[in-house]
């Protein structure tokens, strides 16, 4: 049975992996470089050790991206909960309606004060704190994964090119062996055609020389073939490592994109909750306080967040996330182009109402 989601526990687990993965990844990259420089000095025992390290890194990398995806998914669910709680404050209480019979202004002042005093605003800010932490974690790991991928890929290309040269040498050796064996057979056939003992002895020496050269090249061909097969084993784990890093970068891109768009949505909720025209109302949400989601907050600070502009981007980001992290996808009922915010059924004094699946 799956444990209840705890953002802080998940964040701690993801942070621990994010801290442990880079040193292990660098050791893997360094070993690829060592192999490229002096592969002949690396024996089978070392191969087994490094093979375990590479597979462990790939498995832990998958665990990290899954933890990060669960953080992003969990934040999405927390946003739904906060939005639903926010909706519960939209209506007027019986006391506020009673006051409204005598003074509409006093009624709305009472309503505004109640909404501002509600813990929902603090919960929205807490979502910003969590979003900033998750975004920073994923972005930092993406930076490492991208750097490690580039370094490992360059070294792997050198190793593959070396093996291709080995394969070419093996092909040339095989052709040369066939040629020498054919000449030796031809010489052997000619020996019986000549009556001179001296001539027979000369051709026999020639045949033996050709055979010896063929045997020498055959021995070298076997050595090259063994080296090529040995390199192929290492290339397999190196390629797995490089592919895993490339995949991790792609997954981080998906996570960061969804985080940024979800953050814009949370800021829209905050903007609908708080009268941002009041001096100092935006101070709690600033790019300086939340540097890892600063791009989204800069739009908020310049009043450039528009629900209609977010609709299609939100749908696309959710679809990409659901495709790559199906285990953490939510059931979504909204259609492409459906409004994130419905302003048609409520008073403009009640600002916006958020509709979420």
C-alpha cells in the first residue's frame, strides 16, 4: 500500500539522491576517460566493479526523477486543495449579508478582511516555497546531468572510433591471411612440377615462409578480435550511461516546464486572492525571495500573468508530464482550451474562481 504523500519527506529523499548522484556520475565519466586512454590496463575484475557502479547510478537516477515527478505531482494536488479551500471563502457569510442590507461598502470591507485573514494566503505562499525548492533541486541536477552527458559522450565517441579502427584492421588481416594461404597452396602445388632438388627446396622454403606469415597474422587477428569484443562490452555499459543521462536531462526539462507553468497558475490564484493594488501586497512573493522560480514571478510582478495565455501551455505541459510520468499522472477532465478561470458566474467583486479537475 502506497504511503500518504509528504512533500517534506519526498524532498529530503530527492535531495539526498541529488547530493549522492553527481560524485558517482563523475566517477563513471572519469572511468570512461581512463578506458579511452589505457584500456589494456583494465582487467575483467575491474569491469565487474565498474559495471555495478554504472548500473547503480542509472537506477538511482531513475529513482531521483521519479521522486521529483512525485514532488511536482504532489504540488499540483496541493494547489487543487488550496484552490478549493479558497473557493469556500468566496461567498458571503450570513453576517456579511446582514451588514450589506445597511451598507454595501461595509459588507465588502468585512468580506475582504475575512478573506485576507484566512490561512489560504499563507498556504499559497507555502506553495511558492515548495515550488522554489523543487525547481531548484531539478534545475541543479539537470545542470550536472547535462555536463556529465556531454563529457561522457565525447569520450565514448573516441572509444567507438578506436574500435572501428580495430574492426578495419581485423578485416585487413583476414584478407591478408587468405592471400598468403592461397599463395602457399599455389607454391605447394608447383613443387612437384620441377625436377631440380634445389628448386624444390627453394619453393618449400617459400611455402613455409608464407605459411608462417599467415600464422603470425592469424595470431594478431585473434588478438585484435578479442580486444574488439572486450571493448564492445565496455562500450555497452558506457552507452547505457550516456543514454540514461540524456534521458534524465529530457525528464528534467519536462519537470521544469511543468513546474514553471504550475507556478504561474499558483501566482494567478494568489493574484485573485490578494488585492495586489494595495502597496506592499506583492512583497511576500518576489523574485529575490524565490530565485528558482524567478521567471514566473517576474511576470507576476509586472502584472503580465493572464489566465487565457496560460490555458494551452498548461494543457501541453500536463500532457507531456503524464506521458513521461504515467505513474504520477492525475485524472484530468479539462479539454484543450477550457478556461482555467471562470469569471462568468461570480461577482467581479469576488475576483476569480478557479476550476480544477
